């Protein structure tokens, strides 16, 4: 039985992950953490997300170190904010607990701090801007298409998300831009990204390759946020059983796409 702790348990993604954990026969929620001072502290996590009592109370992040120790968690799943994620990973690394991180908007320095914590603590880690299986096939498709087309085609990216999304461009768009740029021998910021925030759009990403004679598009549309939660569950299983100590892997590793 994989014992799972969730940081950001009261957030949009955190709630879906708690729901997903409750459906798994090989997983058990043992800790549910949210921001320090959360009004939901003390509430049963299962009742909060509508799956019935799970016997796990929401706890503030100021008690994270203690709750990780007491819960004997096998893995920590973190979907919070960039600054919170850095601190949460450092605490998990000190405790020797593997992590799955889906927080987007991480700055380069924040990623460096996460990498250093993972390496120092020799913990297993999966960090990805998008846990959708389809999106990771989309990444691979864009990478292979770029190899085939080369610099004879101009590559551009458009991403659309709901109005509540704080970061722009999305982590997914930045990731695919990096992959395209690498294949073309360019810098990631040389790949144009158009970001749109409207309505309740879960997520649409399109890569367009064009020249004066033709145009090729690769598009991924997420229909439900459940797809990201389901992917995070896959990543949690992977990191516990196959993760590499002291090394950050991503969803491409989890799915065997590398």
C-alpha cells in the first residue's frame, strides 16, 4: 500500500488528487496539507472533496515536517504555488520522502533549489508542468515533427486556459518551446508563444509549423482536470518503485517516452 501525502489538498487540483487516491486499491491518503492558517484546517479531507470520511484531517503547511514524520508517507504530491513548492520539497528531502510536483510557474532559480534539495536528500522525484498522458504524447509528437521539418518551417505555439490561471505562458507551452528550440538549435525564447485566458477552458495547446506553401498543426485539448490528477497518480506509483535517487525525472520518463 502506497501511503500518500498531498500538499495543496484544498486547491482545485489537490481536491481531484485526493479523489483519485480514494479510488485506488493500492494507495491510501495519509496526510492532507494546505496553506498555513487555512480555514479548512481540521476538516476531514474526504468529506471536503465529496468522497466521504477518510479519517485524514486538513493540516496547515507550517506543520508539514511533523505530519510527514507521523504519517510515514511514502510519497508527497505537491500542487501548490512556486514558493510553497520549494519549501515543501526541501522538507520532504530532509525527511527522505519522494516527491511528485505539478506546480507550474516555477522560476529558474526555484528549479535550481528543488534540484539541489533532491540531490542533497537523495530522494526520488518527478517534476512535470503537465501530467496528462495525451500532453506528453503531444510533446513527443512536436519533438519528432520538429526533427523532420527543421528550420524550413516557422514554429509557433498558442495556449488557451481558464481566467483563473495565474502563470502565462503555461508551463506546458514553455516545455514544448524548450523541446522545439533544442531540436532547432535555438533559445527557447525565440519560439513565439501566444497566451489566451478566457472562460473556464481547461487547457488547449497548439503547435503550428508554417512556410509560404503549407501549415501543419498539432493540438491537444484537455476536457477535464481529472486527466492531470490521474497522471499524477501514475507518477506517484512510478517514483516510489522506479524513481532514481537524487535525480529529477518527468512524465516522459514515467510513460517511457524517452
